[in-house]
């Protein structure tokens, strides 16, 4: 075990395999892709997260589109190795035992990166405490704070118990793990044989911590009433340092991360700017997200890259040479990926989608600001476009958080529109969106659609997966697309002059205009030019919006 100069990467969710329900969406997939890139680049990193024995949830949709949720059953032992180490944390005055399980991610040239999954489901713990690592984003604030104690404080203690004595950086992927700073301060205080925290302790901890924020709205940030914190975490002297811990009677996990990190970043250039306004007084840099290329490229495109760009898995930058791949081969690979997707869709839904029909894809967390139903605003206009310009079919997927009523209604509205569009435009909504469905969809559709309400999409990564598979984006200018967009070259913008993405009626009109006058004519009547856009999506965006580039930036700017 390499225990020197380690970087500890903490995340409430990490998506490692589709069959391990230890993630809910973008944050967890990013964490998994980050770890895979670290392994490829031989960066001495270890991941820390919770086990989530019951997962996020399994999504079922009834015939009307109502979502219901079930716990996910999975056999932990089939994926993870239990380790003998045990640590304890104190929650509501009880000592809670924590164990951990290891998963090893192996890089492209064999370098291992371990990921440790913390688990309190042990016979010595009370029935309640045994459930604390069961549900990802389940339960109330008390449950969530307990989980964050296990992740942040338990996580640091577990790393020490495993022998990691010289960790040079602690990277908090979002505020859920910010309590790790508390444990690091306690370590400083203990080492100095003192009782109280000094400015030197704070400086020493800050020097070792890195914080990445992912949320552009204040309401999205984790915060807990101090009264609850008192009850669950217990009274601690460090809370007397109001400059570090307290904001108006609340413990705000983002401010905690900000106050105790020497480097803070947002996840796209625009998001860095938005965060700087949100958290005035802090220096917030940006490192734009990426995706792990070898994970998200479909097998037909893997074969194509292996042939024309050998070494692309070790060196994602070399994907810039994609422009020289013969177009007929690109089209063949795309059709193969499209067939894989349509076979899956037709088997699951009996929709009879047609490989010759231009296929739009949209898969995201079902929540109001993502505006999944924007495309379906004017059914008659859409029907007209399909009848006169070229046929269309649409594939949707996405889970709504169990408590997000608005999100659930978005799914319902898509189901209603689906009925009204029959038989002219086929619309399907795939159940239980996960990494496997995400991979099939981003590789197999012809155009990747994205219509969030700016500036709420911090980055977005599914469009990057699409780009790596030669699938251009048709997207509102928000998040990463502001950086990846070159009109008509890498894809297309939605919004008046490509700018105004927030006024709904204008966005809708722009979306229909682009489809009718630009995208569909290119797809059906100028296939060569459509293929050029596909190639530029790979060469300009696939070669850049990947986690190899992203990790190199973290190494240069944040870690060393
Ligand atoms: C990639 C991915 C996401 C994140 O995509 P966004 O574009 O950020 O919405 C979410 N969920 C799954 C299953 C994914 O594969």
C-alpha cells in the first residue's frame, strides 16, 4: 500500500459500476470518472464514500408516468472486499462502529486506486445506527447529518486506521464531506497537546484541503440548524470559532469547506463566476469537468479509435486527430451504436423505433430546472416539423428525487405528450436511468438535447459523453457547453443569438427553428456535413472535456 503523499478524495456518492447503486447522478459519475482518471495517470489517490447498502432507488414508472421508488438490492460481497479495520464516531452521544469495504480501480497501465466504502451495518450498533449508511440522499436532516459525520469524521479516522499517515491533500467533492476539516483540526489540536484551536491549526488544515462546489443556487447547499448539530454531533470547542463554523445559526457545509480550503473551484468557467458572486469574498477558480473517455466510448467507437488513434486511452488529447478518420467508417460505427440503443429501447418499451429516423436523446435527473418537456411545448409545431422536414423520434430517461414533486410531474407531462404525438412522432421514456442506460443513450442517439434554465447547470457531463461518441449537442448555452460550443461546428446552441437561454417562449422558438432549419436538413440532406460536425465533436470536445485533462488541472492547480 502506498501511504505516502496520498490524495484523499471524499465524495458522498461514487459511481464505479452500473450494478453498484452507490451513486445517484452527475456528482457520483464525476467522482467515479475522476478516480478512473487518477488510476490511468498514476496519481496516488484514494477514494472515500459511504456504502449505500440500499442504493439511491430503483425507479418504476406506471403507464401514466407516475414514478414509484424501491430500495435497490445488491450483494455487496460480490463487488467489495471487507477489511478488518474498525473505527468509531460519536452520533447523538452514542458510539457508532464503522467498518469499510474496498474496491480497487485499476488504470490503463495497471496502477491501482482503492476506494473505501464506509458501513455502519454492524451487530454492535443500534438498529437505527445500522441504517445510517443504507440510503443515498434518503431520510431527513438528522439522517443526513449523521451520514456526513460518518463520511467526514469517520472517513479520516478510517484512513488513519488503514495506515495512511501522510495524506498531503484532502479533496472534498461538494460539501457533504466538509466535516473532515473538523477531524483534521482535532488532530492538530491533539498533536499540539492543546484544548483550543489556534490560527496556526486553521492555517495548517487549510493548506491541506481542496474544495469543489457543484451547486449554483444557495438552496442547493447543505446546511444544518446549530441546535441539530449540537444534538447530533455534540458540543465542540471549535464552534467557538464563529469565523470558521457559524453563519446565522446554521452550520453551512459549503462555507465550512470554503473556510478551510486553500483552493476552491467551480466545475465550469461560468460556474466559477457564478460561485464567486454567490460566495463573495472567496477566491473561486474553475476547473471544467470531464468524463472518463475509455468508460464512455461505445465499443464500435473504441474499435474505430484503436484502429486510427492507437494509444487514445492513455492519451485522450490524441482524440484531436479524429478529423482524419474516414467518414464512412464513422457513420458505420455510429449506426452500430445506434442499433445497440434501439434494440434495447424496443425490447424494453415495444416502441418500434427505426434506425433510419433522426433520434434525439435527453437523459437527466428529472427536476424542473432541467426543463425536459421544453421540446414538447408545442405539439403541433413539432408534428409539422417532423412531417415537412424529416421524421423524428425521441428517447428520454431520468429519475426524479423521491421528494421532488415538480420533477415527478415533468415525467408525467412527457408521458401525456407521448400519447398526443402518436403515431407521428415516437417518444419513449426509459425506466431506471443509470450509467448503463446513460452509456447506451449518449452513444446511440443522433443529437443530444439539453435545455436547462441558465445558470443552473453547473457543468453537465452527459453532453461530453455524447461528444466522445461523435454525437453533437443541441443545447442551451449553460455549463460546459458555453466552452464546447462552436455553432455548426461542434453542435448547435438553443436561445436567441445563442445567448438568451432563460425566457421560455424564446427558447422554445429557437429550439424548433434550429431543428427545422438546421439540424434535420443537415441530418437528412447533407450527411457529409453532418458527419463533419460529428468529427469536430470528437476532435475538439472529446479531446478536451475528459477527466485526463481535468485531473491534470487538479494536479497543477490544487494538489501540488
Ligand atoms: C453522466 C450521467 C449523469 C450526469 O449527466 P448531466 O449531463 O450532468 O445531467 C447523470 N446520471 C447518469 C446515470 C449519468 O451517466
